[in-house]
C-alpha cells in the first residue's frame, strides 16, 4: 500500500511514518522542518497544503492508496487569536486534499480530528455526541470534518486527544513542558477542572496503522486511552514517574490560567467503539514504556 502522511514532521505524523513505514511505501509531507522527518520516511515532499494546485499535483503524481491527514494548526490558543490561520491550515488543507483525492478517483482518507469538536459537557463523549465546539480550533476541526463527509470519497474521521510523547519531540508536548518547568525550579500550574484521556502518541499511530488494514471502518472513531484524569493528576503522575519535585506542581482552575481559548472542561473521548472493533484498549500512562526527558 502507498500511504501519504501529511504533517510527517509533527508529533503524531512522525510516529505514523514509523509504523506505516515498516510495512508500506511512505510519502511524508512537511512544510518547514525536513530535518524533523523520521528516517523511515520513504519519500519526503515539501508542500504547503493550503496551496490547492500543489496539493492536486502531489496527489496526482503520488496516487496514494491512503492519505492520513495529520497536518494541522494544532495550537488551540494560536487558533483563537487568528481564526483565518485556523481556517486555512485546518479547513482549507482538508478541502484541498479531499478534492484532490476525488479528482484522481482513488484513495482512502483518514482525517485526524479532536475531542475539542465537543463542548465538554459530557464526560468522555462517544462518537454519537453532537458536535458543539466551544473555541475557534474546535470549530475549524469540525468544519474540516464536515468537508471530509461532503467530499464523496472513502473516509474515516479519527478523533484523538491529549497526546503526549514517551520521548522528547522537537515540537514539545505536555510531559516536556512539565519536566522543563520543574527542572528550572519553577512552579507548574495544572488545572484540577480540565479532564481528558492522556494518550501516548506512538500507541495512537500503531492503532491507526492497524485500522488501515480493515476493509471497512465506521465514519468516525475515537482513539484514546481509557484512563480519565485532570491535568493536575497527569502532572503529578509525570513528576512521580520522572522523579521530579511534585511540590512544584500547583493546583489551579482553568479560569486561573487565563488562556486565550476557552477549553471544554470534560474533554477527552470515550473509545468503546474502538475497543469493540479492535479487541484491545490503548495503554494507560503507567504501562507506557520509556517515558523520559
Ligand atoms: N497534540 C494533541 O494533543 C492533539 C489533540 C487532539 C487532536 N490533535 C490532532 O492530531 C493531529 C496531529 O497533531 P500533532 O500534535 O501531531 O500536530 P503537530 O505536532 O503540531 O504537527 C502538525 C504538522 O502540520 C504541519 N502543517 C500545518 N499546517 C500545514 C500546511 N498548511 N501545510 C503543510 N503542513 C502543515 C506542521 O508543519 P510546520 O511545523 O512546518 O508548520 C506540523 O509539522 C492534528 O490534526 C491535531 O489537530 C492533536
């Protein structure tokens, strides 16, 4: 199978390249940072996915069997401050890829989405929950989901949440933020009212590579570890695992953090559908090997 992964230098994209790369021919796209592409990335293509004709040409030339669209404006607060940035990088990139796949008339499309398409009123929502984003990032991801559904191509919307990496990644992640703050002997403020399912990124990539082998998938699927906790509980777990001073973790509320974008408080995802389909659940924090900083 020929698999094209967008955002291949990103946190999830780079892991996907590794998992798919062990069995399939890989095309990884990047926009700025080729040096961050994993070594297993077969062919690297530099492309700004906002550029409609460049996307059309790339898909026509590579004719992938599967496109996994990971590239995104993933900073929730930056999206809140610049809605056009969110629209271009989340919605337009998706429209361009869907249109190009439709144009060549072949290839499956996996759209990587988020728990932030929900409003955080229901604990760990399942796939049947109505889409009700409460910030600009969530709205742009919802719009990209809708564009995917309308495109008339074979697709699956795969929602993930609260990703962390076992080892450090150049783009950073919550564990790096916690560890670096505490190592500087500064206070790390962690919300006691923000819930999610922290999920290790390579575990998600392994699951997506396995899903790609199934002949049929539901239109939407949640891929998340079942463990549900607050950001404060997660920070404490990280400090304990890395032997860092947990006294430097301060319990605050989400409102205390004064973040530009409002957050769904009960974020996260229910992954019962995934577990029924695949027959296993993703790893809890304590069972993820090799967590280091
Ligand atoms: N991280 C999380 O906790 C989380 C939670 C829920 C959902 N998600 C979703 O999961 C997916 C992967 O997230 P991630 O954290 O791995 O993202 P990431 O590390 O920020 O990587 C995203 C990549 O997308 C690329 N990109 C953005 N706009 C582009 C464009 N117009 N053209 C080409 N490339 C572009 C970026 O390239 P440059 O660096 O060169 O700009 C970057 O390498 C995203 O769809 C995100 O919305 C993530």
